[in-house]
């Protein structure tokens, strides 16, 4: 019996494949998203090596259109979009506390 093995893909290949699907996820904008986008706020493109290694957060930001990704000679770079800037400048929701 012959077994055919699939070649393993790198995390970058998985991210690129997922972003090509353009599946929009309507996740709530949270503190993790805010922290990563805040690093992109005042600069054009930021190298992946200068950001935290949070692949799921990056993928969510790209899927929701809050961040863009490009490949350059130096590696992967990220950029905040207008939608990301708008989400970043919205006031934070206050946590509701119950009366005790």
C-alpha cells in the first residue's frame, strides 16, 4: 500500500492561504488588537520581526480589514488601514459591574 504524504506548510503559507480566502470574521475589537495596531499607528510599514509573534491576532486583523500585509525583500511587513485606524480611535467599552 502506497501512502502519499502532503508536504508540510510553513506558518506563513497557512496565513497567506487563510488571508486569500478573505473570510471576514466579525470578532470584537479587543485589547490584543488595540496593542498591535497601536504599534503601526504612526509609521508606514513595520517589519514582522519588530512586532509580537501573535499569528492569530494578526490573521484576525487582516481578515477584518484593520491591517494589511505585504512581502518585501526584507520579509513580511504590516500596515494599519483606515478601518484599523477608525477602530483604534473608537472609545473603549466600559466593563459593566454588577451591584453587590
